[in-house]
C-alpha cells in the first residue's frame, strides 16, 4: 500500500488578537457566555496588509522550509478555503505564483467548508504519484463574512492558515472517508439578493457606477454567515461520532489505541459530548479552539501544526483527523507520521 505522509508543516496566525472582552465591545455578549457555550477565549482577525492569500502564502512557505525539500519538487497544490481573496484565480494559483512553484503542475481550491482539509488529504492520496510531493493548505479569513449584528455567529469564528507538505510513500498506511448530505438551511453564506441581479439587466446602472468610481472594479457584494446553531450542533455530534467509528473500522485501530484524535475545532461542547459518550480521555482530543475559535478549513491543519510544533507527532504516531461543517460535509482520515 502507498500512502501519504506529512513531512513538513507551516502556519500563519493573523496579527489582530480579539479576546472575548474585545468582542464584548463589538456585540452584546460576555466572556462567560462565549466560554461556557463554546470554549473559545480569543480568536485572530486579519489586520492591515493581511488577507487570506497572504496567510496562505506564509503558511505554505514555512511548510516547504520545514519539509527539507526544494520548492521545485512540489507536484500538486490544493487549498481548502471558503473565503478566497478572488473568485478566480484560485488561492492555490496565487500561492504558486508568489512562491514560484513549478509551472505545469495541478493547482486548485476546494470548497468543503470545515471538512476541506480532510477532503484535501484524500485528493492528495488519489492524485499524487508515488515518491512525489504535494502542498496542501487550509486557510480562512472568516472575519470578512461575519455578521456583527448576529451575536450567535459573530463570536464563533476566526482567521488563520496552516499548510502541510506531503509525500506519497510505499508502505505508509492511509485511510480516508468523505461524505456530504446537501442541506442549505443549517449553515450558509450568500451575498445580498440585490447583488445577485444578473448584470445584463443592470448594464446602464453598472456603467454609471463604474464612471463615478473612476473606473474601479465594482464590489459585487459581501457574503454573510447564517447558521441554525442548534441543528448544526446536533449534526456535528452525530457526524463526529459516526466518522470516529468509520476510522476505527477502516484502520483497525480502536479509538482507545490511536495516539491523537484531531477534530474540527468548532466548539468544545461538541468534542466533549463525543469524548464522554465514548469514554475517552481528554488528552486524546487535541484542542486549540480556545485560542483561534472556529477557523473552518484551517482548523484541522492548525491543530496538527501545534502538535507538530510541540513534538507530539513523532515517527509512528497515528492520528485520526475528523472534519464536519457546511454543506453539510463530514470526513475522516487516518494519518501515520
Ligand atoms: N452572547 C450572549 N448571549 C447569546 C449569544 C452571545 N454571543 N448568542 C446567543 N445568545 C443568547 C440567545 O439570544 C439566547 O437568549 P434567549 O434565551 O434570551 O433567547 C440564548 O443565548 C440561547 O441561545 P441559543 O442559540 O439557544 O444557544 P445555544 O445553547 O444553542 O448555543 C451556539 C449557541 C451557537 C453556541 C450553539 O448552538 C452551537 O455551538 N452550535 C454549533 C455551532 C457550530 O459549531 N457551528 C460550526 C460547525 S462547523
């Protein structure tokens, strides 16, 4: 069996730290409410000169440096994100240009929300030839989609990026499972209806606005996150529990024996619910959501990065990664370091 293995990691944490006390100045909330309902203490937002692409590039550059390979050896670039700077080109192509990665290799983005990085692992496994190297990035700038008039969603999310360099090697076990169940109403982000008017019905007004702005490209609207918190909570608990069993079945490793379970960092209560249901110890479920909040596609690689940095992913370490989120999507992967 040939499987993928992480050989380098990098991350990029945005410059603005927003504590729950800071959040209280923006929305009607309290540190106590946020901590007890979610486990989040602070999150990071992009500041001056930072955006999704700048974070993704920083994380990717560090991952390549730490892997010990040359950037010319990268054969595939995939970015998991729901908050790209541009509709086109993809974030992966922006990274390719900025870091001068080889031309002529596949580079594209995927939208599987908070399951995006795990979806990406599976794609790398499928697309990468043996002994070659891929760059997989999870990056989000969710602060650009937050509705600060909705306190139940505004306090949950943050920005960040992390990246991994992977190699496909003979004899490395790798298992994954991807799933989705289409559901718009639980968790969605859409632009204001006015901005979805077809431009051809609006050509004159569009030309007028362009002239008034001195020829600047038009802002085509801002996306905002909407969520039915309770139904997403119920879905997340079920998805995490089922995916944990799926990974145990595929890998043959019982959850008690796996070294780490790295779940999407959405909410401490979701992780605790499944952990207690399965009678597993706290230390098995890595968490850093207290520092970053929910960073969607960046959350699993940010957690892996912290473990990597703490020296907890030594050769032979086996990790279940489990994602769940908008779509609805859910996914699991079993990595061996
Ligand atoms: N600060 C203070 N009060 C808040 C608040 C905030 N930020 N957000 C909501 N409230 C209030 C509500 O207005 C409500 O008040 P009321 O009882 O007077 O009407 C009360 O808190 C309870 O609201 P409710 O929405 O029922 O809270 P909850 O216990 O369901 O917790 C979430 C809300 C969002 C934390 C919870 O539903 C959740 O974690 N869902 C999953 C979200 C998630 O992880 N999504 C991403 C998955 S990828």
